[in-house]
C-alpha cells in the first residue's frame, strides 16, 4: 500500500497548515519562507489540492477519483461535494469521533479490523459511510489500553454536529452528510475545482 512518508511538520510548514488539523499537538519552531517569491495562480491552486490531500491522507489517484465522483453528484457544487466525500471516509470519521489521535492512526485501527459498521467488520479506510450508519469498535478491543490512551488525548476534542459518539460504549452514529459550514478544514475547494477544470 502506498503511503506518504514525508515529515509531517515540514510538510505543514510548506503548506502553511496548522498541525492541529491533523490531530498533532506540536508546533514547528521554524518558519517556512519562500524568499520573496510570488506564487503563480497555478501554484496557489496546486497548493490547495496538496493541502486537502495531506489533511485527509489521500494519494493523487484516489483523490482524483473522488473529485470525479463529486462532479457527477446532482446536488451541491463539485468543491463542496468533494469535501463531503472526503469527510465521509471511514478513517476520517473515526478520527472525527475521537477514536484515533490522527487520521493515520484511525486508518491503522480500521486496517487491523477493529471496526464494525452496522454490525459488519469493515477494514477499508476509504469506505464511505452513509447517514444512519452505526460505527462500533469490536467488543474484544473495547477494553484494551490502546483506546484508554487515545481517549486521554481526544476526550476534549469536539465531535462535529453531523456525528454522534459515545466514548463509554465506543460507538457512534453518522447523523447526516456534512455540509461545507460543518467542515473545519482550511481549504479553498474552489481553487481545486479550477485546477482540475484546466
């Protein structure tokens, strides 16, 4: 499986991104400077795409496929649909509910078959959840030290309004498909649409 192994804080600096959006509680002391270089229109659009890919941990081909799917959806704009589809990925939903400190950790939890959706085991991080889906950690993993450690970090994290999470029973429900104003990622999706429209 292909993975982005680049240093996280270095990448955050180059994209002008706060590590908190990735669930990382660290700050980079160094500033990233472009030494007075002016970014072109294409460069700005590319940067927004790289930012979205990096936040959600998606590589180019699946990201492009998600964009094409977003374009074909009848409701909403392509940019807003793209972000909604990325938010509905299982690894992201696990992160949003506080069952993973980062999206990478959430992806690993899904990979290791810890997660049930509507009672069935799902181990595909890119699986797209739907409104009404019930997500649960398997019974045999609920008492493990791993989740106690995770909740020490994530218990203070706000669960978005479109999700419901119960940390006592390690369950959650997808209440609705998220709208753009419920998605807090600092990405200008219109620039991504413009980039792919060229």
